[in-house]
C-alpha cells in the first residue's frame, strides 16, 4: 500500500486505482479506506479513486498513548492533498469523514476540493436541549462519555456492536457484518476513544454557511440519524441537495454500492453551481 510521509513523520497510507479526475474517499470513525472497496473497484474506470487511512486508522497506525483529534485529521488530509498535488477533487466523506472534510475545507483545502458528498452525518452528533438532530435515541454528552469508557473497557464487544449497527437490520449481510467487526478489531482503541471524545465536542452548525462547495447529502433511511438531519444540512449548506437511500443504514456505499456509484458519478458531472439530486436515481428526497 502506498504512503506519504506527513510533516511530523507519520506514514499516511492510502489506496489508489484508476486515472482521471480525483475522487477522494474519507472513511468514518474506527474504519479505514478499505471500507470503500466497491468504489475503488466500481469507479476507477472514470476516476482516479483514492481512499485514505486517516491517522490512527488502518495502516496509518499510531501508538496507544498518542493524541488524536479531528483538527489533526483535517490538517493531515490537507497535507495529503498538497503532497499528491490533487485539485478539482470530488470528495466523499462518510460519517466522521464528512466532518474531517468540512474542517479541511474551512482550514485551507477549499482550493483543491471542488465537490463534496456527505454520507450519513450530522453537524453535531450530540443532542442537547435545543438540538435533537444528533445520533438517534437521545444520544447526549453523558452517552458520549460512557461510549468512550465502554470501548476502552471491552473493545471486542464494542467492535461487534459497532459492526452490527452499520447496516440496516432488514437484509443485513452477516458476512459483511463479520468482516467489518474483524476490521474494527485490528484498530487500537485508546487513540480512537480520545478521538471519539473530540468528535463528540464538534459543532459545525455555525460554519456550514461558509462551505460553498456543491454538496450532495446521502441519507440512509435506517441509519443512526433522522431524515430531518439530512434536510437540515440541505438548508444550511449554500449549494446542497439531498438524496435518500431507502434500503440502507449507515453505509449506503456498502449496502447499495451500484446505486451509490452511479449517484457519485452523475453528481461529479453536474455543472457548477447548486447541486441537484441526480435525475432518475432518487426514490424520494430524505
């Protein structure tokens, strides 16, 4: 697997397949770039598809006692874009990956990222008295703290639950769940717990209006966020459109990969300006 050496010496790993316009795939918390295998295989005929392993994930491993923050991930991603001299990028951010892209875009990567796909994410995952569009079931600051403790106390049990919860329960692929669980178990939980705490503290609501890149919001009906979360993003982002994946949970790119790939491909071809939901591919808006 190729790597680049970041300014602090960390080797950041990535996968690359195909040629043409760069399509950057940024994974969610606890995962790695290999979770985008259907996109590497299915979109490399027309894109230079690149999936990164963010710091502390996959082959971009760090020591158990190393710090890990969202700001560092965003800085790493910007450095990665510069190192490979990528421009005109269509960037897909799945779950936490969307926040990493937002922060990178705000902090200096906007000249290299042309379009964004936000896959199943909220601008704030923690619910508060005046905010109910975080994770389902009233997930609040106390639940976030308990989650960090649980992953440190019993990472195998946490990884098993995390893998199950990625996918819609109806038609859930047991082989895929087992694969995801095995991949989560390869991760070092201590840095991930620190990152989880930092992620839970993030709030992008006041920054969304500044993210001018045309954005397609992909929402899995059976995922961890209500449809209203996706509609909120559609209203808050200046040039956004929303698309519902009826049969998916938190991973439309894995649960409905052929449709997801068609959607991304068509979105990349849209003219500049406000995004629109790709014609003929939307069963309804979220």
